């Protein structure tokens, strides 16, 4: 299992939160709201905040802390719960404590021997840099929504990345755990080489034409690197 590159890609680009960093916003929300989130409404509330975060990303740029706040306020209003601005801030403040999924740091460092690594994330710049540091891997650059002025899945976010890196879509490999935020847009814009890291929170959309993996250790193998010998 490996890509058959006509020419070696110039970059491997990555979604970060949910792909490399464990995106634990549901756990953070439960922790902050505690008993004020009734058990019988918890699943509906978390589903609603997820949907509203996506919706908020489709409009004009606003800081990610505002994306969180607006999504929680809209979900609370919809389900008849009390909304407190301090709760949204508390959820946002938990974000930089998130850490990589198992095996991510080793896979990234191995892949970096073959191709430069880039992050394109829906984080604010300060938060994105803090989370990228948690990965303990060498990235050429971290492109944030704050920098570009656009959130994924907006096509302009990816177009900004192409321009900043000085590449065409066929000169990179894009890696993400989210067809919804990343891989649909990547396919529309002509990124041929795509990797879906199936973390189990979105459905497989194989018609987008990506390589699907469930073990991040398989990522360097897609680039033709041998799998490390078992220790």
C-alpha cells in the first residue's frame, strides 16, 4: 500500500485537531457544564453544538473562541438551557491541553525525513501554535484560520494554503480525519493525493478518492517508507 507519485510531493499537509490532536471538545463541554447539562439532553446538546460550530465556520471569519461561544449559545437556546459566556471561555481555555493520539509523534517524525510537513488548522494562531508544539514534530509552517481569514471547509482556506506554499494541488498530499471539513474541499480543488485517517467520528466517503487508514503508523508507508521493525 503506497502512493504512486509521478513526482515527489513538495509537502504533506495536515488537519490538526481531530486528526493529529485528540479533539476532546465534547469532554471539555461536559466537564465545564457539569450537572447543568441534564443527562437526558447531553447527547442532543453536544450534537447541536457540533452542527453549529460547522455552520459558524461557513460565514465571515471570527475568532475560534467566538465559534465555540456562538455554537453553545445557539444550542442552549434551541434546547432551553441556560447559556453562560463564562462556560464558553472555560471550554476554549481547555483546548491547549489537548495532546496527540497515540503514535502520531513517531509517525510525523518519521515522515518528516521524507517530505516537509505543514498544518492547516481551524485554530486561532496562538492556540494553533501551542497545539502544534504538543505534537513534538518538525513542521515547516502552521497555517491558521486567523492567518488566512477563512475556516475550513471554505475553499478559500485551501487556496490561501496553495498560495502561501507556492504549490498546485497536485504537488501535495493532504491528510485529515474529516471528509466534512477537509477532504470534500480537497477533492473539489483537485488535490489528488489524500489520506483519510479514520478516527471513527465521521463516515467513510470513499468516492472522494482518498487512501483510508486506521493506524497512523501506516502514513509513512503510503509515502514508500518501510514500516519500523517491531521492538
